[in-house]
C-alpha cells in the first residue's frame, strides 16, 4: 500500500466529512471511526524515488486497522489529518513527524529509530539527568515536591493538572 495514496484518500474523506457536517448535521460532537480492511500481511510503501532506496513498513498481522476518537465540530482540518495519518503510519512501524513540507507536498514517513524507551535511553545516556525525567504522578511525589515533580510541573504541560 502506497503512503501517498493512503494520505490522499484520508485527506479527501475528512474534507468531505467536514463539509457534510457543517452544511447538514447539527451535532456538536461525533465519534469518528476510520477502518482500513483487508490489510493482513500488507506493508506501507513510504518512499518513492529516494536516493536511500525503497522504505517499507512492517507487515500488519491483523485483518483490519481501526482508529476511533471523538471529534468536536470546531476541530481544525489540519489537526484531524495530523492525528489520523500519524496513527495509521505508526500501525506499520513507521514514524511521521509532520504531514506537509514547506512546499505543501506530503512528507514521507521514516522508520522508527527506537523500538522502546530503553533503546532510546541507552543511546542517549547522560543526555537527561535523572532529575529531569518526567515521572508518574503519585501522592508521594506531590506531597514532598521533589525535583522530578518540579520538572514535570513546569516542562511537561501535557500532564499538568
């Protein structure tokens, strides 16, 4: 399956859905479910005409890929496309940093560099002092206000409460 074909289909379908929603439907929120059928053992072909050669994702071991989430009527088109494409690319073991380049062309996904946190940590040992690693919020962290909690509070806005 070619990445550019997948991306163009998703972009066109989300655009059509937004048009129908704004012109015909009065719902404030909807559950958006995207399913790709018959993908067992298929791979995502990422690169075309690249000096580094062809890049394929890993074969999928399931019959269908599905992603579902709640969408607000005011959600931005680019935000929806970003979430959906990154998720589907990731299902094939590839990574997509951004959707379009500065010229407006689709950016092709890359291979995941690290399979897990431990590989990343091993290669970047010393890059992050232990006091700067975000930790899971627990009652003891909040009660004693240690350095990890202070880093988390000021540098990780996604987990602020």
